[in-house]
C-alpha cells in the first residue's frame, strides 16, 4: 500500500489486523529453506558480525527485536512483534517522498544447534497488499570451527504492484541497499551489547 504521508499507529494496526487471514501472494511459500527461487530475482547478502558465543547470542537477540529494520527509512510494525510462525507484520518504508506499508507473515523459524554450527532465524512471505511478491529469510550463524558469527539475508521477490513494476530498477536498488544497511544495523546492535 502506497501512502503520501506516514500512517498513524491506528491506521497501521488496522491494516495489519486486516491481513491476518489472507493467503500469501505467491505459490513458492517456504522456498527460502532451500535457497531456491524459481523465476525470481535473488537478493543475497552475507557478512561477518564478529566472533564467539556472546556475539552469537547478541545477534540472536538483535534479530528477535527486528534490529535489521532499525534504519532511518524502514521499520517493522509493530516494533515488538514476536518472532513466531504465523505472526503478521508490516514493513513501513519511506522512499522518494512517500511511504509504503508492506504486510508479511512469518512462515518458519530456524533454530539449529550442532557441534559445528548454530543457526537462528526466520523467513517471512508477502501478503496480497504488499507491493512485491516473494520471501525473505534472515539468519545469524555461529561457525564454531572458525568461531565466526555471520548475518545472512536471502530473498527472492518480484514486483506485484503496478508502481513497483514501473520502478523495478529503483526497487532492485532499494533491496540491495536494505541488505547492506540491515547488516550495518545488526553489526551496531551486536556491538552495543558487548
């Protein structure tokens, strides 16, 4: 949904409530589990957050509090939404003097622990009122062999709304910008918790 001004909290909560029972806007629900994206452009970003178990714990906390969206032009609504399957949220985005409100539903969680690697994350998919259709996965990973902690975003999406289709090059730019800036937001959040 595109808006000329920033929506009020009540407008946002009413919008999210109206999205709770609608289906996903694409067929390939869950495809990010296998990093597959049939026929979609891919946005993938992976970068190191630091080292060690404490960094990993801080990264999990940052992911659970939506810190990857703590940018000056994006936010998740509601900001305290729990990371759980079926939870509906909306990404509020400011771009080129207008706003968009894009609803998504959390599809699955990742919580893997082994001798070599711990991984935590989730994926959400677009709902019909979203300007795009597709899926986005956020993961933090602690490779115990190297002791490195990683942040990874993997997404596939294509424009759904006519305005997004017209501005596809700009949409692609915003996706790449979000990937890099979400990493910096996560790095900042992890660094502040040390």
